[in-house]
C-alpha cells in the first residue's frame, strides 16, 4: 500500500471527523443557557445542571475528538517516517570509464609571420611578404 494513498485516506477521515465535530458542537445545548432558568425555577439541582450526565451528542463529540486526535498522530507519524538515505544522490551514480579530454587547438606563434596568399593571376611568381 502506498504511503501517499494511506495519508490521503487518513486526511479525508480527519477532515470528516473535524466537520462532524464542528456541527455537533454547534447544535449542542450549552450548560450556561439554563442559568437564567435555574435561578427562578427549581427544576435543576445545581447552578449549571447535572454534571455527571452525558447525552448522545456529547458522547459522539468525544468519540469524534478521539478519532481526530488519532488521525492527527497518524499523519504526523507518516509525515516524519521517511526512508533514511545513505548519503548524497551522487553516490548512487554508476561509475563509467573516464573520457580523455580533447587536444587543445594549436595557438599560432606571434613571432612567426603568417603565410601570404598569392595574388590572383600570379600563380607561378615568387611571393615575398610586404614590409
């Protein structure tokens, strides 16, 4: 199984858990909402309601939070779990026979005068360099 595919699946589960957790938290009835009613009516035993009771929404939110934290840890592990390289990339290049460098081009010597091309029509006459 490819690590990239696995991390994409875990990321999708994490995003779905986060969105569901946001929705559940927003629709839950807050404990502070009953405070005004608790002063005037004797329906609740404490100021913020019963502290030990947990309904379906709060238990589902806790389960989604657990899934979110587990997926976060899994993504952190997969992100840091990379194969250890033995060194440089250049160490894995195959060795080939060295190629001899090309011979450098001959550099003309400035002390020797360059040959003069014969003028047109004087093919047989001797040429002397002009001074």
